[in-house]
C-alpha cells in the first residue's frame, strides 16, 4: 500500500494482518477510525494517510514489557467523553487511566 493508492476495506485489513497485527485488533482500530471519520470509506476507499492513522493506533496499543492489557467496565457515556477529552489532549484513555492509577497508589 504505497503512494496515493486507494484501497478497499478488505485490502487494508489483509495488509495490516500481513504486517503482523491480529485480525481482531485491526478490525477494532478500523472501527474506531471510522467512528471518528465522517467519510464513507466503503465508497471513497482508504487512503494511505487513513491507513497510517490505523497503523499508529495499532502500534501504540501493543503491549509493552511489564504491561498487560486489562478489561474494565465503564459506562458508555463516560468512555466516549473520556476518549474525546483524551484525543483533544493528544493522548489515549489508557494514558489517562495509567496516570490516575499512579496518583491513586501514591
């Protein structure tokens, strides 16, 4: 997927899987991108910049040594508001949660 090429959703999915990302993670990242972007990607296609955003999200969400992915229950309204605020600040909800937990255990 190079240059100004426009790809289908399936091409993006298969391309990112071939880069070593798990299918479920790719689908979740693509869905998250679609939720924020107002274009109809099935009609307009995925541009390389779109794919880069999804790839960056996948890379930033990979576990790091000494970290384990956790699941927590959060009301939908609170989660959406948190995602919006975090995005405005250039961070992820995970960043916010880690910071809050560090303060909590001090």
